[in-house]
C-alpha cells in the first residue's frame, strides 16, 4: 500500500515546522539569557545604568544588585526593611543581655517572689535587732 504524495508533503512540512520551532525556542532562550546577564550587570536603580560587574553590591533585603552610590538600603528604598531588622536585632540583644545579668528569664536564679520573701525576712530581722538595741540602751540609761 502506497501513501498518497499529499501525506508525505504534510509530514515533511510538520517536521520542518517542528525544527523551526525548536530553533526559535533555542534563540529565545539565548536572547533571554543574554538579557538576564545584561540586567544583572547594571545597577537596578531606575535611571542609573552604572556597571556593577566589578564594584556592585547585593542588597540583603531586596536581593538586587546596585552600584556603589546606590548600595545603601536607605538610598534605593529598603529603609523600612532596615528599621524592622534593627528593631528585631535590638530586641534579641536585649533579651540576651537580660539573661546574662540575671533577668527574669535566667535559669538557676531564685524567682522574684522568693527573692522578695528573703528580703522581707532580712528586713524584719534588722528591725528586731534595732528594737532590741534600743531597749537595752533605755534600760542602761534608767540605772
């Protein structure tokens, strides 16, 4: 059984079309890759096209590359993120410091209620001693 010549032509056209599409996809990928490299080598600040290949800086908050003049987060728009980060770090440092100097979160230290009770007992003992000393002084003065 022989296939009609029209079917052969259609098959060849489909194969050519597939090859052409594959080539287009490969060219598109290459163009996309080239564009990505170009974008990554320029400062991401609008209206700045300085090269960042050698002396660029990555922002730790927005993960973009900037030239040296726009590298500070406050300059390119990450100022709020920096403030939040600094506040969070300050809270963590404060908690660490409170733990080191025997704050409320320290382990192995007496609780504030136990400490208060101890100080109450100490105060009462001192008051009793002082009252006893006064009583002995007045009894000596009477003689």
